[in-house]
């Protein structure tokens, strides 16, 4: 009888080492573009190279469509400052109402000019203003405005919106002017260069380049270019300024794009265009004189 064949256990040899996986090369995050040392200069240089003559062409179209505005002072600079603070984040017509209430609540002693204005019912306004205009009834008593109880002042200017923020800002600005100058007049700014005067105003809390530029352009005709929401919208759509431009950079870009005598007509023309045709919603591109070179209409417009 044959002996049974013993069952042979399967023996495993030493495990074959798997080949080591190649280490994946670390993926570097996309390099961020370095911010140019002078963003305004860099942009204006690029714009001149890629879309030559654009700013001058836009100015020509605006002048032909709306006429060339002529500068004339409407308000003294302190009134202009307070009125501009009141316009922040609200419609001009609301700021107008708040300023009229300010004059009624804190009337200054009447002057010969005020008496003349009281007998003349004509309404004055300025180019580019979005309100109804107002009768020139003099300025408020600024000392009374500065000294007013805060709650009272808030109620007076409430129609202008954001009154709890604007009332202390107005009083702080008036206080700063009086403490440094001895009164509430800003007429001394007219003796400074445009940038010196702007720096003086923006050193006050809550006063940015737009507010300072409005005061100095409209009160003295100093060559500055205020950029509000209408101008920013129009400029972005045309391609005069690049996307994601900061407010401060936008002001500096326009200062480099424009000659001193072009600041006022450019401001008035662009803001008027933004109010009448280039609306935030439903812009009327079919009747826009800028459409042939507007990047909102044609992304490849020259």
C-alpha cells in the first residue's frame, strides 16, 4: 500500500518590496502679481499704449453731447464741505433738504447778500448736481452748529440719511477748522497748491479724497478730479480705469490722465453722463456717444 503523499504547505518567500512612489512635485500657488510702486503711473502708461487717445476722445464726445461746462463758485468752501459730507451715501436731493434744514435751524445773522437773496426767488445749482437746486439764503451759523446738542443736530439733518454718523463728523470738522484757524473759514485753502490743500482736508477724520476734491474743485477751481459712484461706474465700463481699482488709485489715475484745465469739464461731463445715460441699471447704450469705444458694449473696443 502506498503511503499517502504528504500535503506540501505553500510557503511564501520574502515580500517583494514595492517600488517607492515618486514624490509629487509640490505645486506652487500662482504667484501674485506685485502691486506696482505707482499704480496710477503704470495704468496710464498701459492705457496710452493699448488704447491711445481714449481719454481725449471721451472728453470730445462728452463736450459735443452735453456742452463744455464753465466753472463758477456756488458755495463758500465750508458750506461745500458740510454739504458734501451730507451727500455721502445718499442722493443729492436728500443732502439738499438736510442742508436747508441746517440753515433754518441755525441761521446766521443776515448780511447784505442774504437780504438780496431773500428778495430773489431764483434757484441756483451747479453742473452735475443731482438735486433740485436751492435758493442762496446764506450760510448757517457754524458756531451754533458746532455747539448744538448732538441729538438735536442728528434730528435736523436726518433727511440726509446716516445722520448719527454725519452729525458728529460735521461737528468734528468744524471744531478742527476753528481750533487750527481761529474761525470756521476755509478760504485759506485757495492759497495752497491743489495737493497741499487736499492733504490738509484729508487729515480730518472722515474726510477722504473725494470729499476734499469736491470742496477744492468747486470752491476754488483747483485742478482735482473727484471720483464718485457715477464717475467710477462710467470709467470702469469704458475702461478708463481697471477693475478692482481702489478709490484712492482712481483719483490718482485721473490726475495723470487729465491736464489741469480738463479736471472740471471731465468731472461734470462724466457725472452727467452717468446720471442721464450710463445708469447703474439699464444703461441706454443705444444712444450713448461713448458706445463705439466702450468696453461695456464691446469687450474688444479699442
